C-alpha cells in the first residue's frame, strides 16, 4: 500500500512538471498565435499595377489603436514626397510618413481608421483584416461605404 502512495506522489510530481512544461510551451505558442491574430508588425505592400513590391509599412498598436508608417520604399523612388497631399504631410517625404491612423479592433477586423494614398494625396476611410492565418493583410480603402472601395493585399514580413 505504501508503495502505491509513493508512486502516486511521484506520479503527481511528474504530472505537475508536465503541466508546467505544457503551460510554458503554450505561452510560447500563445505569443506566436497572438502575432498571427494582430496586424502589428512589418508588411510588404504590392503595387496594384505592376504587382511589384512597393514599400514596407510597420503597423504598431498604442492603447488599442493601430497606426502604420512607411518604413522603407522599395522602388527607385526612395526620395518620393507626398506632393498631392492636402494636409500637414504635403511635400513631406513618404518614407517615414504615417499613412494609417485610428484603426480599432471590431471583431475579426480593424476599422474606423483612415489611410492615406501618397500617390494621389487622398485619405480614405479604411478597414483591415488578416487572411491566410495572419500571413496576409487585406486593407480596404473607401469613401462612404466599404462597398465602393478598393482593396490591397499586403504580405507579412515579420
């Protein structure tokens, strides 16, 4: 009888160690899963017409609100300026410019924000959602209703 009691204690200790290891592993995969369910990170934008990589945009979160800044221009126009912008960004370098503001989570998507298209200087209402397990981001810009807008697919870099 006593042996079984000792075995039960040893088994209990092993079970506890396994549970701690599983919790630790879950924490590690939980962090990876969190990255996959959030647009926070670095994204490669693709030119609508040429289908070539255009820029790298870093999306960050502060107080539950997402914003995105052009981190690097990948074309030969690295010194591009927002000549058609009509706000404080007019004639400012596109590289380093914040082009996404005010996006808040709404279920499986982020919306309520604005996106600047530096090519035409227009600011669009926007929504975004992750697709393909977080490897791609669909960003939709529109005026009025999302039904009448345009979408771009961005590719996760990190």
